[in-house]
C-alpha cells in the first residue's frame, strides 16, 4: 500500500492503525484492546481487529490509566517515531483534572485512626477484649 493510497482516504485495519499511531506497543496488544471492548469508533463498539478506519473517524480508546479521544487524520505506512505518529491523529482528549498538590508535611501526616495503632491505642483495645492475646 503506497502512501498516496493511505492519504487519499482509503481504509486501514484498526489494530494496525493503533500500532502505527503508537497507542499500543505491538499489534497483538492492539488486537487485545479491540477484542476486550476498549475501542469505540464513531460511538459504536468495535469487537474485531479487522475493522476498517478511515480519515475523519473518531476513536475512543480506554487504556489502563487514561481515556483518549482521537480523530483519524490519515492511515500509517509504518511505525515510526513519535513525531511521525502524531501526524496520524488529532487528540481531542480533555485535559486531566488538576489534583490538589499537598506539601511534604501534609503528605507525611495521617488522619486520626489511619495506619497502625499507637501503643496507647493498642492497650485500650486490649482492655476491651481481655481474653484475646493471653495464652
């Protein structure tokens, strides 16, 4: 398949496109994503790795730590560097929510009752259940 055919609006397998766009490390991983219902194209669930995508299709991809929304710009000819792969799609994913950043002191503090009990708390618990712990 020449590059002119890919850019002129021809179709490409979804697993191959995910691999070329560097969304999956291998084609077999891309096939597993499709087969486990983690990929939607234009709102519809895709269950076969042989599904054909074309420029303009909207792909919703659920990965382990994030959800991506991509629009296919063109098909790929090879798995190239990131800069080349980035030209295959337009990323419409909303920015991640800002997490509240805690200072080192705030991270080191525990909520009361969290974690291991203090020696005092353990003695108070032992007083509630005098039979336990004595053999």
